[in-house]
C-alpha cells in the first residue's frame, strides 16, 4: 500500500500528517510515539515498542563499551 502524506511547518519544526486510515490501521493516536528508521529504500515509520527500544539501547551500550573486542572478533 502506498499513501501520500504531507509535511507541514509547526513553529520552528516540521510535522508529518498521517491520514486517519493509517492511524486506525496501526492503532495510533495523537501524541503517540513512533520510530523512524532509515533504510535503503528511504524512511520506515513503525509504532514505538518500549521493550524493543530498551533492547536496542542495551545493544548500543554493549557495542560502545566493547568496541575493541568486537573489532578483534570481526577480524
């Protein structure tokens, strides 16, 4: 499915206007948080998942704190 959305100016920021059909389909409400992920095709928007976000934060910390060991393992 491809739907066109519009980016509008809100103060000094910009906002992406999501059609109500998308909001309903993904069970989103005004004020909800979403994840924006850059991919080879562009940008992916997914509903925020607190558990997944904590896991990604932990993985980033592990990679940052063990950078040298991970480089050695990759060689």
